[in-house]
């Protein structure tokens, strides 16, 4: 019985030492650890810049190199420590511009490293963007055959109890687009009707800028785009 117990103990010791040896071999290179890969800002106001620092640990035996970081869109910027020595801690900072966003968002980046076990790792920030004024759609797009006229509608609605007032302050496409503002619900909801004078071959870009009485969103800018067109109406 004692011999059996001794054999079992030796086998257990052998397995444990083998596992330690494998682990030791595995961490001879860099080993990246990001304990928190997602951070939730809960509710924020539209237009806020969300900034979060992700801690990056190198628990390996060689320097960890962050080769590059690719963000999801232009609204997200990343800065980071490019080299993290063994046993040290570095950081990745993500900044997200929430201008133009509403509701639930998830923005992030892919982190590329020289860690063979973590060649590509994703990090994210999430939030609910509370907007004082909703604009739907956020921009106006004209497309179609040359010479055609198109109508687009943008709805602007107050999301807070306070009355909403709009005042046009700048419009850059008087020669190409007409617009009018209609009240759907007094001091609450408005409809802006855009109508192009004619789709052109060269295309154009511009905007309508509206001043509001809302301190959290004093200005609304609606981009207007017409892409270059080649096919003529009726052609």
C-alpha cells in the first residue's frame, strides 16, 4: 500500500514539474496580459470625448512590442507604449469622439503585438449616448442621373422637456439646393425638406448650420453631399 502511495505521489510530482517546465518554456518570449479589455462609460452626453487607459502587462521573459493599433473608425484615436520590458506595465489610451452618435455604441481597436499567443487582441469602450436633440438622418445625400431633382427630409426632435427653437445661420449651397423648415410639433419637432435644383456631373459638398437654444447642443450642422453623376435623366 505504501509503495502504491509513493508511486502515485511521484507521478503527481512528475506531472506538476512537467507542467511548470512547459509553462516556463512558454513565457520565455513576451506574454501580454490585458485584464480589462472592455470598459463601459454607461451614459454620457453626445459630443463628449471618452478617454480610457487600458493597462498592459508583460509577464513574459522578453520585451513586448505593440507593433500597431487599428481603430474602428476616424472617431477613435489610440496612443500607446510601443515597447514594454519583461515584468513591466504599459498602457494603451483610447479616445472616442461621440459627436454625431446616439444610443448604444461600441468603439474599439485591434492591437497587434509580437506575443505569439496574442498576436491580435481587441479592446473596446462602450457607452449610451444621450442626445438632447435627435437629427435623423444626420446628413443629406443626393444621387441619381444628371439633371434629375430629388427631395430629402431630415427630422429634428427635442429629447428634453424644454422647448426647442431653430434658427438658420449658415447655408453654403444656395445655388444648388433649396430647403424649407416645417413645424411638426410646436417647439418640439421639425422637418427640414431639401430639394436639389439638378443633379450635376461634378458633384458638390456643403452644409446647413442651425443655431438652437439648447446649451448642450447649441449648433446643428447637417452635411449635404451630391456625388458626381454621369448618366443623364431619361438617357
